[in-house]
């Protein structure tokens, strides 16, 4: 369920209401407000509010940002999740959970790919745990580390950005991916230096099996970000472990020596990344970005996702 609030220039509220009615939305509320900015006179604004089921919210957002007069300078859209909505719409209809709005998916994936101090510390600590678990072949340490690795949302952002031709998001996700890979490798080097032992873990799956599961992981991860029942906050918890394990193995092996073919592991790493991204792209294309909407959106300079 979504609460939609759109702030527009005075006189545009009725146009926004008409767009809502075209989407099958039966009611919206319209009010007036004054926008204040430093050293400027208050500007009169129209404010449109609507309480909607998730698919209705997606349809409304899609049609608004595709309107020829829409731009981010004059219009502001706020999308919030609602715990409960009690109105004339039936509970069954108002709680329909899929698909989420493109703004939800886009801004959540942007948020997951920021490289912050917490990102660096979280990945490095997770790498230390996972690497130690590999050296000792201790599944508890490995799972404990893999739970905190952020690879899946990063690859989802890469796939979503590629599909919608948002090259800034693709670059953002790629930078986060490189940073995470380097940090995990560093964690492996640290553990390899301190443990002074070879890797006991030998649970690598055959590359074809890993790629097949990565494709499924990409599909499931994309569904998790586009569906209110998918628990988006849990996306990535050890799901892309095949990506997290290989940099840790590489880091430890740099110190203790390579026990398995390096070329095969590097190819597997790239293939798993590609499979997750392709699975996510296919899911987003079918579920959330039907038709050519995403491409029109990406080409609109005034929108600039």
C-alpha cells in the first residue's frame, strides 16, 4: 500500500487528479499550500494526496512522470508505505502487493550502492568472518560473514540501471561492486596472513550449477524489490554467496597458495555476476517496466532518475 503526495504548481492539481481517474483511481484529495525558500516570496502550490494499493500507485506514478509537462524542478513526488488504509476500497484490493512503483525500486537500489564508512566496515568484518570460516571449513563463521555481504542489491542495481539506461546508476553500482570485491579480498589476505594455514573449505559447486542458481537468485532478488511481500530489507542475505566466497578464497590463496585453478574461478565469478544481473533484468522487464516506458523515462533529461 502506498501514500502518494504530489506537489505541483498552482492550477496543475486538477490535471493530476484527471490522470489519477484515467488510471482507475476513484478519489484523490486536493489542497493548497505555500512553498517557502530562502530569500524568495512564498510560492502557491497545489498538493494532491492519494491512498492507493501498490499497483495503483505504480500506474499513477508511471502516467504522471510520462506526462509531457512533468519535470523535477516544478513537481515533487513523495511515496510512502502505509501500515494500514481503511476506506471504501475493499481490504483485498487495497492490500494487493505487486508491482511496486519504479521510484521505490530506483531509489532503494541507489541507496544500497553508496560507499560509506559503514559499508566499508560491514564488508570488511563480513570478509574476515567468511575467510576464517573457509580456512577452518567452519560453516557457522562462513554464514555469519555472508549474511552481511551486500553483493545482491549491488548486482540488482547494475541490472536495473542497464535496463533503464541509467548509466550513472550502473557506474555507481559498479564502483560499489569493485569496492566490495577489493574489501573481501583484503579480508582474505588478512586472515590468510594471521591463520598461516591453507584453505580447508572445498565446497565449491560446479560452474554450470552455480550459474543456474545465480540466474534464479537474480530473479528472486528482483521480485523481492518489486513486491511488498518480498521483504526488501532482507534482499541479499547470503543469497549471492557464490560471489562473496570467491574473493575471500582469492585473498586467502594469495597468502597460502592456490589449491584450485585460478582461471576457472575467475570465469565462474564473472559468469555468476552476469547470471544474477540477467535474471534481475528479465524480471524487472516483465514485472515492473513493461513496454518502452523505462527507455522513454531514461531519455527524458528533465526527469533524470
